[in-house]
C-alpha cells in the first residue's frame, strides 16, 4: 500500500492534459480509495447526480477530508468495495493496472463552454475540496481505557454481535466492528 504522501504526489502530477481525466484508485484492504483530483472525478463526473438519476441505487458516495499527519495541508477521499468499480465508475473507457495496489481508469470529461486548462481544473477541484468538512482522527485509546471498555466475558461479546445492526451499517463500519471484536476476543486468550 502506498503512503498518503506518495498518493498525493501522484494526484498532483496532472499538468499534461492526457492525465486530467484519469482516476487513480488505490487498493486498501478490501476497498479502493480515490484521493483529491481522482475523488473529484468520481463524485462530480463519473458518479455525479446526473449519472445516478437513472440508477436504482442513487445513494451518493461519502466523501471525507482529513488533515495530513505532519500538518502540511489536507486531502479528500472516497472509498468503495473492490467489486463495485463498475457501479461507481460506469462510464470508464480505459483502465490499466499500474501495480498490485493501483488501478488507473480513464473517463470522458463532460463538454464545457470554456476551454479546459490545468489551472481551471485545479481550482475547481480545490474549491470542491473546501466544501467538505475536515474530519478529525479519533484519538487512539490507551491500554487502560481499552481494558475498562472491553467486555468482561464471551457472553458480553456475543451480546454485542447479536445487537449489532449489520444491515444498517456501511461495509467500512462492519469491517471496523469485526476488527473490534477480534481485539476483544484476543483479550480472552
């Protein structure tokens, strides 16, 4: 998996007009993620309201924005399961596997009244990104806090599983829940 700094550098490499329409997808676990310009291409072009209007599943993608850990800027991203590429990028024209963790997809940009330029598109992407509120990373729990909140019996873990609304949660939330269960169960052995 590429580091976020490497991914953001790839996203900045858009000066050539042949790269303006390329969505870079990065495999992270069971999901693909697209960042900054690529996220904008998915949300505003490939899976826009206009494209989704005739789709049976018209739910928009959740876009997140976070600060870079070193405090130098921020980034926006979207994610979806690996098997859902055709759902979120229905009009791709060409795709290529760059490596085990990166897939590039070329889509058709919609016609515009003004001539497109790198500066105009870069400004558009940045303005779109600024409309997304920054989400703060949750602080990591220390060992004492984890011990205080961990279930005290296998029965308590089973109660959590039975009461969890699996169908109402996103795949990311379900994955996080399973990870939490694994940690809780590991504490018993």
